[in-house]
C-alpha cells in the first residue's frame, strides 16, 4: 500500500511505485534504530523507552554500558530507491523479552538486513537463525562503531557460520549513503533470488 504523500508525488499517468517491506534486525544495541533513522526520508517512527533499574537483571548491557534507551516495539522509516521502488523499513527490537514481536513484523517482509556488532557477534545469532528458518533472504551489515572495522569480511562470515551466498557488507549505521548501499545490496539479492533459473 502506498502512502498518500508518496502517491501525491507520482505524476499523473505514471503507475505508483512498488513498495517492499524490509526488516532491520540484530541484537540489542547493534544500531538498528540508528540505521533506520539515518537512511529514512521521513521522520522515523520510534518506540524507544529509557532503560531503567528494573531492567538491570534482564537486559545484558555488556559492551554497551553507555546505552540509555531501547526499542520496545519497532522503528519505522521509508526510503525511495528509484521512481518505481519504495522501501518500508521496520526495525525490530533487540532484547530477547521483545522477540515475540518479530513474527508479526516479519509478515509480508521480502528481505532483511541483519546488523552485526563484531564486539558482540553472538547477539546477532538469533536474527540470523530467525530468517534462515523462515526462508527470508537477508544480508549481513557489519556496523563499524566509531568508524572502525577491525575484522575482514571473511573472518566475520566464518565467525557467524554463514553460507557463501549471504552477502557480508561493511557499513556505518550513522551514514545515509552507507546504509543505502546495504539496502541496494539486499534488493540485488532479492532480484537474483526471484530470477528464473537458467
């Protein structure tokens, strides 16, 4: 379904663009909200709430001690890739206690980006397993915190035990162009998967 503001920008006589639902997933604190916010052409919808003392025994803040808020339902953004393609981006919550949301968010999704923090690669295992079990194509985006990518792509692939066909890309979730490149790589994978075998 195309939003009314998108439809209003379509010149008369031109068909409305195709829309594709994409999930931005990964572990707690890997940069999902940041990615949706940096690449979205609209003000993103966020469902962030402050972390409180009540969650200290539930949320694992190892390596992300500076984190002050968390997504409790989803993030939502939109990006126009071309005149005939618009992506709707849904960021998933990262904490295990909110994983029940993933099934609903995955309905109608054609693909996903799994963000990985190489300081805590195990935090992305659940997202990778989720998409593999459901046959939803995904790409891995290694988020370079502070602009750093300390490990080669092949080391990340091996650490995550990924099949050869899953693209692994380096990105900076704070940079619009970097995030856009990741989304384009995912679209390329979806197109390749949909192409008839020769």
